[in-house]
């Protein structure tokens, strides 16, 4: 009988709920969705605050923002980020020149430095642009980072920069061609 009582006791111990109340850690945590447009508008305002006379470098053209790990590649995210920055700068009084080209405004890596595929000065001559908006983005495990800058087409000097990071939600993952969770 005592053996039966011991076995029954051991079986009942397995039915006691665990005292560990911590939820299991998952790779993807629920995050507050990023308001990409609002975040980029704020970053564009910071870009202008760094160089209040940025309008004198108008007209400006916008290049596609590229993946920092592959400077010859972009994504929907890189294209819309560039478009949103251009829109915000235009709303702030910067004259933006519309240029839709495929490869000529991508940034490429050469000799350890970032340069435009076509020289900045040639873009100035071809499009009468005094500055170029360009940027890169990097994807982390739970955030995406954007670095934007405006470059003078006459001397290739950086006029202003702005950086931001956004929580990596399903919407951004879809634009980065990554699977959501």
C-alpha cells in the first residue's frame, strides 16, 4: 500500500503547475508598428536643422537608398525611404528635381569609399542639380537603421546628415523582402 501511495504522489506532483511565470523568449517580439512617413519627416527636419541654408543647394535630386551590405541592391524599403525623404524636403521648401533612372543613381563601393556610379559633377551638368540626397539602410535583428545625407554636386562635400532607426515590424519586413512572422 505504501508503494502505491508513493507512486500516486509522484504522479500528482507532475500535475502541479509550474512556478515559472516568465513567458518563453521568442525571436520576434511584438513591436509597435513604425510610422515610416512621420519618422522620415522628422529626420528630414533634422537634416535641414543641421544645414539651415540647404535650400541654396537646390535643385536637389534623390538617389535610391541602398542596402549597406550590398551597395548595388535596394528594396521597396530603400525606394520608398528615398521618396519620403524627397517629399519631406520638398514640403520644407527644397526644390527637388524628378529623375527616375535605374542604375545611374545607385551608390557603389569602390576603393573603400562610397561614390556615385556616375560622377557627382556629371549629374550636376546633366540635370542642373546642385545637390544629391543619398542614403543607406541596414537591417538588424529587430531594427532597421537609415543614414541619409545631402552631397554638394560641385565638390562632393557632405552638406548635412540625418540618421534614424525604426522597429522592424511586419510592414517593414515586407518592404525589405523579408518574411514577417
